[in-house]
C-alpha cells in the first residue's frame, strides 16, 4: 500500500475511533480522551516538486551527509546519525552501519533531488535539505525506521516532522539500532563532562526555571536547557496550557547538541551552569 493510501486509511480509522468513543465503546477497547485528539497516520509521501533541484551525489561522508558533484557538502536536515572518527573524536557506535546503509539506499536509485527550506546552509557552510528520489524514496525516513538515526526538527525544516517522528517512535518501540545500544542511553545531567560534548540524549530533574524572554531550564543544577523566544510557540501543544514553571521538580529527557559554555567572571560568580543544550521544537523534549 502506498504512503498516501496509508494516510487515507489512517484518517478513516481516526473517524471510526471518534464515532466509537462517542458511543461509549472506548471504555472497553479504545483509548478515548475527550481532551486529546488522537492523531491520524502522518502522510509520509515524498514527491519531488517540479521546483526541486536535481543533485548528483559523489560520495557518502557519513550517515547524514554527502559530497555533491559540485564539491559541496550536503547535510541532511531531518536526522542526525552517529559520528565517524574525526580528529580527536572516536567513532561512535553504529556510525559505520548508518553510513553503509545510506550508501545502499543512494545506490538503489538513479535520480535524486533536494527539497530545501528558507535556510539553505548551516553554520558550517554546508547545504541543508531533504534528499528525495524521483520515485519518492527518503533516506532519512528509512534510517529513522531502522534505528540508525535520531530525529532532528529545526525551523524551517519542519514539514516532515510528524512522519519522521512516527518512524523514530516505531524504531524506538522495537529497540532497533541506537535504541538498544548502551552508548546512546540518556546520560544523567549530574554526570556530564567535557568529554561528552556533541549530540546527546540527557535526563535530569528541573531545579530552576527562568523566563526573562527566552526560557532557561536548569537540570540537576548542572545543565541549562535554553529555548529562544522565537521558538516558544513550537512548544504550545507540548505544554498543553501549562506553564514552564510547572516543570519544576519534574524529570525531563532532552536531545540535542551539548556544548560547554564560556563563562565570564561575573557568570562564574553567579554560578551559571557549565553546560548548555538548546531546543527549537517539542520533538527534543519529553517528560519521564
């Protein structure tokens, strides 16, 4: 069945679920919640529009980046995969498997296109976008389904977030790839150190909440999770009417790029926390 037909079937199932819940059947075999609408199956159809730019892939660098025919590097916008060995950093578990799987996917199709958003380059100067084949194949979707990648959702690249999130949730439930590897288990915020920088999954208890404009969540008095003011609206559904301050005392799990802060003397005196992770959307944040 095609992805679009799955979407139609999902919509029909949702309508049936609502009808049965309205009749009271939910008490017996359906999870009916009047306050939370059950989501339909995400539309995972990837069709390259006429305006999409054709690309030629010359080499695979790792599981989420390739070298294009023009010599530029393309960084996939929707996923992050384990890192290959670089400089002083050792190879991360499953990095080689992710790279090999991406090579297989790319070699299986002849024509590839790039779906780009308003932000066409990252801060390293690499091109950004979603690669998609002429037949509608998405390498990012397949890597997520197989547990060889982590979901990344950063504006303006949010178009396929629900589809990608569903694929990741399926792999996580089946404990595929990174979801069963000890290395990729969430680290406690109390134990992080300078040797653990980069993409990480972290957990900790919210000990302080500040909202001078942006939101700052302190986890275990060691890690600061920052949400910029312009991204706060991306968390409205996740908060569901609650306040950020209601999170105090709750345990959170966050995902993203951990970095060490450069603290001024004043910052040190004020006991600012040494590590920070920035979030842009709800997909990197969950309550435990």
